[in-house]
C-alpha cells in the first residue's frame, strides 16, 4: 500500500534506473537476476507450499506442479535462450532499397507493470516478471490481495533480492491498482478477469501504453463417440478439479455425443471416486482438494450451482457445500442446456456441466455462440474430426485428447483471443511482450538508389519510377 505520490516516485526512480543502469548493462546481468530468483524459490519451497495452503488449502503436491515447477521451468528456459532471444536479426534487402542494410534490434520496453490474479498467485505473478527481466525491463509487481500469505511471500522475495528501482512490489486491491494504472507505463502485463481487463486497457489507452491481457474464458470440451472413454474421464477429472476448478484453462462445460453420454458419466463417477473418495465426508477430508479462495467466491459459485439446479440441471454427484470453510464438493451436472445460467458464465469453481449433442455441427454451433475461449479441448481419435473442429472454431489454445497440459509447454505461446485476451505469455513469446522489436535501416553515405526517385520529376526520373513500380502496379 502507498499513496499516489509514492507510486509516481517509484515509477520515476525505476525510469531513471532503466536509463542509467539497465540500458547499459550486458545480458549476463539479467541472467544473474534470474538465477537469484531460481535459488530463492528452491530454498523457500516449503514456505511457498505453506503460504498456498494457508491461502486456500492448496495441496503441497499441486503447489509443486503448478506454482514452483513452472517458475523454475520459465527461468531455465530463459537462461538457456536469453542470448539468442536478444540477438539482433539481419533481414534481406529488397531491390528497391539496394545498397542499404537492415536489422531488427531487441530493445527493452522500459518501466513495466505486472498485475497478477489469485488463482495461481505465485506462478502468475513471478512468471511475467521473469519474461520482463529477460527482456531487460524494470518491474512493478502487483500481486493479488485475495491470497494474502502468498502476497506477503512475494513481497519478501522481491525485497530480499532486488533494489526497488529495479523490481518492486506494490500490495493492495482495487484502489491501489487503479492508482498504479494512472501512470505512463511502457508496458502492462495483466492476468485476470475480462471485466478488469477492460478497465486496464481503458486506463492504458490514456498513455497509449501497450498491454498484454491474459484473461478468463469458458473453455468447452468436445467428446466425440470415437474416443477411449475411461482415459477421457480420467483426464477430465484431473483437469477439472485441479486447483478446485479455479484455473483459467479448466474445462467449463462438456459437449458430449449423446450416444456415449451415459457411458462417459459412469466412467467419470468411477474416476472421481478413485481420485477423491466415495462418501461426502471422505471427499471433504481429501487433502488433494483445495478450497474456494474466499467467501465472496464461495457465494458466487454456490449461487451459480443452485440456480443451475433450479434451471433444470441434474446432480450426478457433489453439491455438498459448507459456508464456514468455503467448501463446494466437486459436482457433475447432467441435462444442462444452453439456456441454463451455468452455461453463460465462466464457472471458476468445481462444477462440471454436461450438454449433449447429436451432430458435431451442433456442438460447433454452441461453441461459436460465444466469444472464443482461452482453451478448446477435443477428445476424438479421428484426425478428420479434430481438424474439422479446429477449422470451424476459434480459441487461444487447443489440446487434442487432454486438457490443461498446454500451459506446461515451454515452446507454445499461451494466451487468448478476443474476450479471452490479447498477447502471449511463456518463453520466447512472453519475452517478446516486453520487447520493442526496433527496426534499424542503414543507408549509404553518398550515392543511394533512392535519390533516383527524388523530385524534380524530369523525363529520366519518370522512366525510372515507371520501371521500379511497373511490376507492382
Ligand atoms: P481479477 O480481474 O478480479 O483481479 C486481477 C487483478 O486485478 C488483481 O490483482 C486485483 O487486485 C486487480 N483488480 C481487481 N479489480 C480491479 C479493478 N476494478 N480495477 C483495477 N484492478 C482491479 O481476477 P481474479 O479474480 O484475481 O482472477 C480470476 C480471473 O483471472 C478469471 O477470469 C481467470 O480466468 C483469469 N485468469 C486468466 C489467466 C490466463 O492466463 N489467461 C490465468 C489465471 C486467471
């Protein structure tokens, strides 16, 4: 927390540091910063796990898989490629610019703001900071206020390792974030909801600041009749209930071929019991299940669930709730229609609705009714069907025969399209978001071919211009 003036001061000292230190230093210094974070994360692994457990009972195993490993992976990837990512790239010369030389120089954007959400509060805060460091920027990081233990730990990490002029943390909520957003950043990297994404973009437009918006989405899963239902069910139970369904790439609803729906439901029940237990008390005590992050979100998800049941959805399993501990048991809903309120929102909680379809075009029509999702999942053994679905839909990312794992691929750009976001994260693509690809063209000093087309347009010049343009017109 701080005042508007303190934020403006922080911005100014970072600007000064960027120009006087970062602009002049070598790639090695960026590597050193990344190595420092890597060492800190390894050393403080148990503290990170404890913070996440205290925030929403996230299991230590899930913290390792989805908070610690991706951060270490992102650093290792950057360390391995930082020199080639930052390398100048020579480009070929067209005949019309004969005699010139051209290249693309990778230049840091400058003073950057990173705003993080609560659902993977460590990884989604530190991940973009790694990209920003690899590109040579200063960073002000605003972690989520919804996960206070992790927020505190992130603050400690940054304070222990970096000068405030280089990388700083600002804690707080809406008020603090809006004050930060009033400053003329060189780039803003925001991860969160589409509603707040719009606010970020509006504020950024005041200074024409570039933005990366990693937003949410209602991710559909198509399950065709040509798939191994046991294996599909296992993957779906994991993908949906990981982080208690509070993941931007979590399946939002299933579109299932009606011929296999009954069988799939049996398999989902079996796989759920295998992973989480049979009886309500047993499931509630299962240490692998995180809680809904806070009571505000508990109420939101529970209201959505109860309204959906009132709208006609049938509970296959789940619907056990506890307001005191923000607990909603993983719930499978059958007989959901597109009129049901649960279809119209990003659930962001442990509820999985099933909608059935007769023809694949019906499923495609349902998907295309709304803005493109962050992720679209296809379960089918047929290449023809997979390609047909991809060709007739749009999504930020797509996985065939699995869910969620695209996030872990270091060489794939991660991000949305339309309402699910703009710009990309991870590896080289994350680095590019924080980089200005500056084009540098070098002309010769005296005679240049370009001079042949300068006025005055006498007969000779007219002929030359005709000759130059003749192929194009
Ligand atoms: P959120 O948009 O409510 O909050 C994100 C950040 O914005 C927080 O730091 C918060 O302090 C700040 N904020 C909240 N309201 C604000 C306002 N009115 N003005 C300015 N700043 C404000 O999102 P959340 O609830 O933390 O996270 C859940 C959302 O994030 C979901 O929609 C989810 O799909 C999305 N998400 C997307 C990705 C991705 O990579 N695409 C990853 C994780 C989460």
